[in-house]
C-alpha cells in the first residue's frame, strides 16, 4: 500500500510537471487598453502597436529594445551619395501568414498607400518626402526622396511603416495578416486577443507556441489578476503603488523602464482662451509636475519641459521655463484679461496617468482660478471626439511614438498649433544629415515649443512591467509602443 501510494504520488507529480511544461509554451499578457483595431497603418492608438508590432507585422527596418534601428524585412541597403535614393535588398523566402510571397511589389504598395492623398495613416508626415517607390526586381526596391532625410531609416522602423499586402489589407482591422513570428488567431472583443506561432517564419522562430493579450483597465482588477497569477505578464502596470509588494514577492519580477511617452496637458491652441500665449503660459506655471508624478504615478516618471525624451542625448532641460509658480500664473491670467479665471473642459482617456493626473491638475488649476470640468472618456470616444474632432479645451495623453517632435509642425494635429517658423525648422531638420547640425536644430525646436507654451509638459512616462519570475526576453524599455514577444521564453 505504501509503495502504491508513492507510485501514485510520483505519477501525479510527473503529470503535473508535464502539464506545467505544456502550459509554459503559452504566455498570458495583460495591458490596460484594448486596441480599437489591429491595423497599425490606419490609426493613432498605441494599443494597436502594443499587440502587432514585430509580433504580426514587420517593416523594412525595426526598433530593438535599446532604441537602435536594425534590418527587418530589408536585409541590407545602399544610400546614394546625394542622399536621395535608398536601395533596399529584401530577404528572400519571406511569406505572409496566408502563404503568399512578400516582395518588392508589397513594399511599393505599402509605402504608396501610406503617403497617398487619401491616406488615413496617423504618421503620414513620415512619408511626405518620398517622391517615388520603384520596383527594381522582386527582391529590390528603390525609394527616392525629394530632399535628403537624415531620419529615413528611423522613420521606416515605426509601426505605421510596416509592410502589408494589397490582398489582405482590407480586413487588417479585424484579421491582420503580416510576416511576423506570430499569426493572428482570435479576438474576443472586450476580453482578449490570441496569437499563435508562425511555423513558416523567415527568421528565428518564436520560443512560445501562443500568446494571449488580455485587457484590464481597472488598477484594482490589474493587481488582483497579477497576484492571483491569472496573467503571466502585465506591461504598463497601472497601479504603481503596488510595485513594492510585487518586488518583495519571489513569485514575481518587476521591470521599470523608459518609454518615448511624453505625457502632456494638451491645450486647444485654436480655441479661446488657449489661442492666447499668456493663458497657456499661466496654465503651465499653475502645474506642479512633481506633485502630479508623485500623486498619479507614485514617483515613477521624469519631469519634462518640452516634447523630447530625457534619455535622448539631444534632450534640452527646459523645465525652468514652466516652473511651478501659482502667483505668476495669476498675474499672467490678469494680464491676459482673465483676472477671475475661466472655465474649460478637461477630457480624460482611460489610462491611470490621465485619470489620476487629471484630478490633481484640476485641483492645481482651481487654485489659480481656472475651473477644469472633467469628462472621462473611453478610448474610442477620445479618439473620435477629442483627437480627431478637436472638441476639447484641455486633455491629458502620453505620446509614445519615438522622436515625434514633428507633430508640432502639423497645424491640423489635435492641439492645432500653427507656427510657420516651427514648420520651416522641421523642414530644415528633415533635409539635414549632419549629426551636429541636427542636434542644433533639435535644440532650437525644443526651445521654440517650450517658449510658445503649446501644451503643459508634464513628465516622461515610465513603463512598469510585472511578470512571473523566470520569464526571459521581455523589453525593459519601450523605444516604441510594443510588447514584442518574439524573443520571450519561459525558463
């Protein structure tokens, strides 16, 4: 009987170990926001790239976790002496998930579509300098520019520049077909997205057989899900106050990295009273950035005074221009003709940095006489009414796109800043390839938008990730909005 019991126990243990090993070919990843669609070439929501960047879709070049740009679907390239012609040599044997071949015709289709007059690409400006895309042969494509662009290879690494096929792009919003190491499997809207390993991947195959992305917006529910081990990884964990508890628990690992996410209090520059520089300056001086970071993010985040990542070597610290000074804020309001202040809207999307930060900022503004009426919006509503419809006075959002100071050169962008001098400066920057000259121009650009007080610059968003102990290959930093699972594995 004793031997039989031991045999049963041993068999049970072996079965449990086998089941555990089987489970560890899948990973359950949680994130706060559900993407509105799965086509990264036709929308502005960062949650799209979080799921599909590198996993499902790939570009000619790609970002690594340290921010470097490396070959993607293009294995090599040459640049003409005048900097106007880029010749890309594509990898052979690459197929889309439906089995069709990826070739130069797909590259031409993708880039022509992104830069077309009727393009809905959120970063259409990235492709504005392209004058022609020519198919040389099935594995060679030439991109011709109107003038040199020192950021061209960088631009092609964005999620907005991934290569898609004309045969499948119509359904990409709900059934994306790319060339990546994972294939789309299933989407239960409001709950999760499943992806599975691509058995025909051209490169190093994924270690995982499958992955599930779950969407948990509530910080309390996020804590409960991780603590109960209902998820294996939570990227962008929305309750930073709980991080010490996870750090003390040997079941978990906590990673706190940098993002490219400039978190801003955007003001509608085309709408009174924010069309008045003095008013925007008054708002900036009413904000105690560190109090927002401490109160909304529990101290995780770096104060910024312009739209540029502090970890970038070209960053200029301009926080002193908009230092917290409520007395100065009141003086500026009186000078602008608002001695009693004014009332405006503050529209907040779901992320906790916006909802929590919005409450703190509203109180700070109230102290100088500005009443900010808070309206909490779901992500789709914020994208439609605030971002696209420009129906807001103020809003809070983190811009996670890499090196995106160029958005201030677009007068149609949601905060509607229209400065011809800045637009000319960005045009010059685009055509400049000398590194020192580019650094000088970037310093001028950072200073110009800071001195124009276009928005209230708050902080660079950190990205806390809580994961099961032993999981390897997760990105520490997010040089672009991505949850890249292509190199992730269990121990």
